[in-house]
C-alpha cells in the first residue's frame, strides 16, 4: 500500500502545483480596462456555455446512473459518478484558468516574448497537472479505498468493476465535452471568418465582427475544456484498464498482484514529478525559438522519466529480474485466453511469464512511441517540412489544388504513426504479452501532464492575440502573440495524435478484457472470434462505420452552426450600420448565445451513437444468429472502430494542422504573402481543416473508448449485475 | 458440360452484339470536317497514351510471368497471360469505340436528344457487353478446356490454380489501367480547368485552351478504358473465385460438383441476354427524363434476371429442393473450416447443407444489393435529393463551406451501402454459408454488362459536349449534350459503388479460399485468426493503411501532374499570344504528351504497393514471430484492406459525384447560377472531387482484389509450386 500512498502523494503534488501556479498567474497584471472588458465578455460567454453544456450532460449522466444502479450495483454507480464529475471538473477548471490567463498573456507580451510564453505556458501547465493529478488521484483513491479500507483483494471483481465504471463516467462526459466544445469553437471560428474576412473584408479578431467574442469563447470551451476532459478520460481509461487487465489476466498471490497493480499508479506519479520539473525548463534560448523552448520542457520530462520509471519499477516490484506470476498469454493456435485471472483461475498458467525488467522495457517502448508521435506530428504540421510546404505551394494554383494536396497529406499522415504503433504492439507483446502492451500504453499516458500543458497553452495564446487585436495594442504585441500561436497548431495536433495512438494500444488491452470477462461470465458459451466467422466481419464493418458516421455528423454540425452565425452577423450588420463604422458596439452576447444553443443541440445524437451502437449490434445479431454470434460481432465491432478510427482521426487532425500552418507559412511572406491569391486558397484550406482537426477528428478518441467500455458494461449487465 | 456450352454461347452472343452494334455506330454520320478534325486529335492522343501505358504494363506483366513460371508452373502462367491480355483488350476496344462514338453523338444530338442518347448509350453498351462477354468467355473457356479436354475433375487443383491466375492477370492490368487512366484524366481535367476557367477566364472545352484535347483524351482512357479493365477484373475475380470456392469447400461427387461450378457461368450467361434485352429499352418517355430512360434499361435487365436466374438454376441443378453436397460451413466456436474441399476431404462434412433454392435466394439477395446500391448512389449523387442540394447551398457561403459539406456527405455516404452489405452477408450466409455469399456476389456481378453500359455512356457524352463546344455547334446541341452528361456523373458513381460493394462480398469468399488453401498446403501448421492474436491486429492495421497510402499517392500524383499541365499551358500562352486571340492553334499534342508521361510515371509505385505489401508483411512477421503468425498477419491484412477500403472508396466516389453534381445544380440556375460566387465555390468542390472520384477512389477496388490474390498465390508458391 505504501506504493499507492506515494502515487496519491504525487497526485496531490500535481494539484498543489496547480493551486500554486494559479496564484502566480492571477497575481500578474491583467492589462488596461479595455482589455479587461474584452476578457470579461469572453469569460462570461465561456461560463455560460460550459454551464449549459454541463447541465445537459448532467441529464444524460443522471439517466445513465439510474440505469446503472439496478443493473450493475452501487459500486459501479459511484465509480461512474466520480469519473463523470472529475472529468467535468478538469474541463471546467482548465477553462477558468484559460479565460484569466489570456488577457494576462496579452499584457505580458507587451513586455517581451518570454513574458508571454511564460504566462501562456504556465496556464497550460496548470490544466496539464490537474488532468494528470485528478486522474491519478481518482484511480489510486478508489483502489486504496477498496483494498485498504473495504478489504477486497486487489484482483477482486469489485476493483475491476469500480475502475471500469470510473472510466465510463470519464468517457461519457468527455465525448460530449469534446464534441460540443468542438462544434462551438469551429462554428464560431468558421462563421466569423466567412462573414468577417471573406464577406465584410475586415481582419481576424476585428472588434466590429459580432462573432469575434464567440470565436474567442470557443478556444476556451473547445480547445481547452473539451481537450482537458478528453485527456482526463484517456488517462483514466489507460491507467485504470491496465490495472483491470492485470487483475483479470495475471495469476499471482495477492501481495504480488497488489504490487504489480500499483506499478501503473506509481509510474503515473513519478512522471507527474518529471512533468513538473519539465515545466520549469520552458525558456527561450538564444535563437528565440518558441518550439525549441517548449521542446526543452518536453524532452526534460521524457528523459527524466527513464530513470524515474526504472526506480519506480524497482521499488514497486523489488527484484526486477524475478519472474512475475503468469501472465495472460495467448495460446498460439487457440482463440481464447488460456489463463484466467485471479478470479477465475480455472486453467493452468500458459505462455511465457515476464520479469519486471520486461515491463521496464515495455514502458520504454511507450516513451519511444510518444517521442516518435511528437516528431511525426511536427513533421506533418510544422512549417519547416515538405507536407506543409507542399500545401502552401499547391495554394498558388488555387483553392482546388490546395484542398487536393491537403487531403493527400491527410491520407499520407496516417502511415508513419500506424507503423510506429504496429512496431510497439509487436515489441511489447513479445516482451510481456498483453500486459506488456498495457504497460507501454501506461508509460505513453504517464507523460500526459506535460503533453496537455503544451496543448492547453495554444488556446491561451490564440485568445491573447484576439484580445491584443481587439484592444488595439501595438503591432509588436500582436506579432509576439502570433508567433506564440503558430506553435500552438503543432502542439494541438501532437496531443490528438498522442490520444488516438494510445487508443490503438489500449484497444488490444480492452479486447483482452472483453474476452476474459466473456469467459468469466459465460463459461459455457464458445465464442468464435476468428476472421472466418462472418459475424466477425459484420462486426468489423459496423465498427469501422462508426468513425465515418460520427465524422459526418460532426462536419455537418459545424457547417450548419456556422451558417447560423453567418446569418446572425449579417442581420446585425444590416440592422445597425454603426457597427461597421465602428461607432456602435455589436451584440456579442447574441452570437455567443446562438452558437451555444446550436452546439448543445448538435452534440447529443452523435454522442449517443457510440453508447447505443454496441447494444444495438449485440441484440440484433443475437436475435438473428444467437448469443455467441452476438458477442462475436460485438467484440469485432470494438476492433473495427479502432481499425478505422485510427486512420480517420490521424488523417483529420494532422491534415487539419497542416492546412492551418500552410496558411501561416504563406502569411509569413511566402508565395505572395497575406492578401495574395495563394493566401485566399490557403484560407479555404484552413476553413476545411478547422472542423477536421478540432471537431470530428479529436472526438474519435473518446468515441472509441466509450464503445469499448459500453461493451464491457453490457457483458457485466447481461451476466446479471455487478459484484456489489 | 452442356451448361458450360450454353454459357459460352451467351458470351459469344455478347461479342456478336458488340460487333453488330459497332457497325451500327460506325455507320452513323461523323459530322463536319471541323468536328472530325477534333475527334481525330482525341483519337490520336488516346491511342498514343494507351499504347504507351500497355507497353509499360507489358514489361511488368512479362516480369511477373517470368516469376510465375518457375514458382507456380505453366498452367498458372498461361491463365495469368490470358487474364492480362483480355483485360487489356476490354479496355482498348472500349476506348476505340468511345473515341468514334463521341463525334457521332455530337452529330446525332444536332437532330434530337433521343438521337444523342441512343448513340452514346449504344457505344456504352458495346463496352459493357464486351466486358461481360470476354470475361465469361475466358472463365468458361478455361474451365471447359481443363475439364472436357484435359480431363481434370472440376474440383481439381489445376482448375483452382488456373482460375486464380486468370483473376491475377486481370487484376494486375486493371490496377495499372485504373490508376494510370485516372491520373491522366484528372490531371488533364484539373489542369485545364485551373488554367482555363480560373486563370484565363475562358469557358470549359474552349478550343483556345491547349489542354482541352488532353482533357477529352482523359475521358476515353480513364473513365472508359480504365473503367472497363477494372470491371472486367471484378467480373472475372467474382465469378471465377465463386467457382474456386465451390471447388475448395463443397464436398460432392464430381458430376454434382460440375453442375454446381457451372451455375455461376450460366447465371452470367443468361444475364448477358437480359442485359442485351435491356439495352433496347433505353428510350426517352414523355417526360424526356434521361435518367428515366437509362433506368428503364437497367430495371428491365434486373427484373428479367429474376426468372432467368431461376430457370438457369433449375436447369443446371435439376431439382432445386434437393440438398447439395456439404458446404464448407464454419464450425461455430472453431476458427478453421471443418470441411475440406474435394481435394482435401479429410474432415467429415459439417454444418448445414443447402439446396438449389437456397442458392436462388442468395442470388436474389445479390440482385437486391445491386438495386439498393443503385438507389443509394442516385440519392447521394443526384441533383434531386438532400445531399447534393446541401452542398450547393453550402457553396453560397464560400469555398470552405462547400468543401466541408462535401466531406461530410462523403463520410455519411458510406453508411447505407455498409448496412446493405452487412445485411446481404448475414442473409446469404444464413442460407448457404460462404457459398451463399459467393453466389450473392455472382448475381451482383452478372448484371455487369448493363452497369458498364450505363457507365461507359458517360465519357462519350462528356466528349460529345467538348466536341460540340470546340466545333462551335449551335447552343441547343451543347444543351442536349450537357443534359446527357449530367446523368453520366450518377451512372459513373453507381459503377464504382457497385464494384466496391462486390469487393466487400468477395472479401469473405477470398478469405475462405485463403484459409482453406492454408489448411491444404500446411496441414501441420495451426494458424490463429482470432482477434485476440496481436498479429491479427497488426495485419488488420497494416491492411487498413493500404487504401490510405494508395489514396495519398493517387491524390498527390494528380496534383503534381495537373501542375505540369498548368505550367505547359501558361508557357504556350506566353510564347504565342495568337492562341488567346484565336488566330493560332495551340499545340494540343504537346500537352497530351506531358500528361501521358506524367501519368505513366506516377502509376507505377502505387500500383506495386498492393502487389508487394502482402509479401513484405508475411516475411517480416514470419521473421519476428514465426510462420504461423506470418500467415495470421497476412490473412488479417486481407480483411483489413477491405474493412478500410470499402469506406475510403465509397466516400471518395459518392462524395466526388455529389460535388460534381452540386456544381451542375448551380449551373442549372440555382443559388445564382453560372458565374456567381456560389458557382465559383462549387467549381472548387468539383476540382477536389475529381481525383477523389476518378483516380484514388475507384482504384481501391482492384487494389483490394490484387492484395487478396497475391496472398493466395504466395501461399501456393510457398507450398512449393503449383499442380502443373
């Protein structure tokens, strides 16, 4: 239990870091009255939206809780509520910091680039540490309560169900938050651009544009709050499900099992410390490279994680070279696991057992995947490399060629991440089976604090630029905030690639949990997961359809909501010519309100798609071909959704980032610069990339998770309720 | 054998129909000298391109044949050569007719809409009947030779290998033809539009544009020759592999096996007759609806196919209610087939046997899928329905929203076809196992003659419009050809959805052949195809990557080749101002030559991707984890490529068609009509949709097939050569 206490202490440290740094940020000067007025409008809009979003989600949450209680018991319901509430808290607090740091970043950028960078990054780091800290605290706290207080064994069914329900709560909130926030931010952004830049010919963030406050609100509720909820979910699902799969698959005495299950917690804990250390390394060097400064922080965190994980593993497991239990290896040739977990323990231990050192290497693979994904994303979305340059060059021949080249890059950008993930799966599986894959995913996610910090920095700088423009600060301030913002496109793309990459690793682990649960709950049922079973193909195809359908909903929603923004702005311009003349103030709140209602309305049906689809597929196939085939199709669906979702998500997020930076590359004076025909084409590409990268693409990650978790819960419910 | 003779007679009838109708077409007046001059330039360009393309493919073909001969034997080599040559012939003859019918259609459209329609449709019907006729003749001929002359049993290994090699030859040519032709047509089209419509401000098909002949050449070599080679491949693979799977999976005495294997042939035969009857029903009604006229032909063919298939099945099988052999059903719970084919026959017959009536119903499911796919494609690409209208409406707010809505429709358009395919797989599998799925695919493809006729009609009308414009025929002629052409967008999209839909059904059959071959060649090897095997996940992910990478190559190739067209045209305009003034003639041939070289160069690497990837995946995984896992990963790759390819292909082809028709819908006077801002945005969408629907999307179908067939051949080669 000492190990668990250490993890909880690290989680507490992250929260303390958040409080301490928040005080630092809030103490900084918030600029002149004009800037504060603008910031207040953004704050007000963001709070109003998030409040309404959470009230809507709460209704869904309460309904789900009411269904969970009789079917899966009190423990699962409590786990669900904790996951849901904390996911909401992570998003809300992130937004609260972000809407205060934006104006302070603009003010700090008056002084120096370093000042703006420090302010924006600190604000991001608060969100990052809260995501990791709250996530780790929830998992460790529940585990501690059940094992140390309630007296359950570490591998008991209660632990498995509580952790699964925690993950479900986090996932359910995050899909609504990601999608709702994503629709809000891009509807406002696209709408503001269309009616402002294109129709009225006024620059971005011009205070005469009635949609300008909505656009800035969007950065906070989508790119900050939505992203934070999403990464909270990813963190909880990955680390929690690693523990669940240990409980299900590893055959070991309780004391040894406890130490193994505590290992992901302590790895998460020590990486919080290396992340905090990393945040202090974010400083501009001689070259004034902002990306370089951020990378200094990231690399410090990642490199320090190597010895930290080594010591954590040694301490948790004792002798790293001792063989640990018997892991759930797959019998080559069979199609079901030959080892039951501590619960089942019917079959003898099969396959190669592993050592602590094997797990250490698996975690190194996880760190390696993180580094590789960061590098690949930088390559595909950075202005210094072929992909972005090729889109910029294609813009010279028009809108069409810009979009064609952008789509080509979108498609291409899936290749390297897929190869990295494939190599990681093979290598970690060879070392320690499914448990090895789970530990690779855990190490990947352990760096979440730093990765989220880099991402949450983006919307703050974006807002700071908007405030600088609206408050008519001197040009050099806007140049500084623009420079800070350009880097944000890449860091935002990094997080999304990272989240979906972890989903691909986690998919195998989740499927392992599914098959093990199936054996446990339905020991007499033989389910054929072979590819020669047509119901498996049916499941794969239906699973593969989900990201497409979901993407279609997301894109359509943005288009429709952006249309309402355009109409409202046109109406405001027509009703009051003083707006364009600069003599009267537009009704910012009215536009915010329209986007709010549209986003809330549009998020509901697509978010329910991954919740209801697994249930529908199971029941329909069961009705046609019996229960065993129902479970086969459902299991295949879980893998179909990742097999297609990985590609849909990466192509959308990398492609969108590349389009955005191709526009910035042209604005930097290439191919004719701002105002040229090439620039107009690049603005089109950027508009297309917006819902790709910030609405449909990132929401695929929670969608995949929720499909998987609903399947696990369905199994438990069909087996006649939970353990509690 | 009488049944096989009947099939061969029907195939011969199709070829006779082709010759007879060709004579009709060629007898029609070919217009004035100016029109004939233009047509001659198009003919010359098309022949020059196709000649060079076939010479290049021939080199690859000879290399492959040289590899095949020592590894798989003479029989496979001969089968490969026949498939390759006939696929080439189908494309070449289609092009030869098309480049002659275009000018005759323009001339006939001077007289009446019906005249133009008849001429264009007859030309399409020639290509359609040749594709089906040559395909059926090749399969039936090889089968007849091996069984009736060489004295092999119908289920012997020789038959299996010769039919597989025939399919390989057809697939290899078709991927080059589809991709090379697709790059040519869209590079010329996009290049001509960019520099003509957008830069120089001259209308489409203006004779002053040096790229205008290349654009018209492209219709013939891409949309006609490439499409014909592709559908020839689809026909041969589907019907041939249905016979192969009967040979491998059905346990029956030789006489009964012969009758069952002849059934797909005779079904193909009678459907050629119903297709020919259908072609005579294509006539305008009172409403002058062109789509209505084409549908009359299609529905006649499809409805007559119902009794025709019933009588064919009764005649081939005798008593439709008698139980046929023992089919290769899957043992629920196991992961390998429990029935070996006539060759292996080690295990007892398992699963439910089926009757002729069951097969009849499976074929009705296949016809139902065709009808459903036609209707769904019409819905997604027709100007009368929500999807196209929504893209047109989104064009009002600009280029960006047009593309966003187009992408949303692309993503959404995958849903209904997937559900149709899933229902068809489940229903036909419930009726007669994998053999049932194979027969559903056979009936689907049996209508290929009519479907190809509808498709090949498109490029002829497109060319006719171009010739009318360039030869400055009266406006009403151009209006008539435009009306004929608009329908072509939908019929072209139909064929692509149809081809990829059949690929999805065939995938299960091909995978069945793969697992059966594996058992046959490596009886001591236990291969785990379960989803819990991580190498299966690895194979699925790598397979899913192929369509993305392939799509990226295709899109980039079009962008790059279109860029060279733009540069050439700019250079021609700059060198000779007389071109724009209309006093001197542009060097059309120079542009054709540039596009030719670019297309040939760009087609090679992507076409080799599906040929080499299966081999690479097998050897790499074998090296890491042993032969059994190598085969598991390879098998999973075959399904991964369809699970992702189905969505990539449908989204691209339907989305592209919708974009194109949204432009046409605006040109019909909606949202401001030609020249409005909405129209400009719609032109951008059309440009983006061009390589989507005509280059990358359709080439996914042969890519999927070739991956599968290479895997089958690899198995045979690893087992130490073929039977011959």
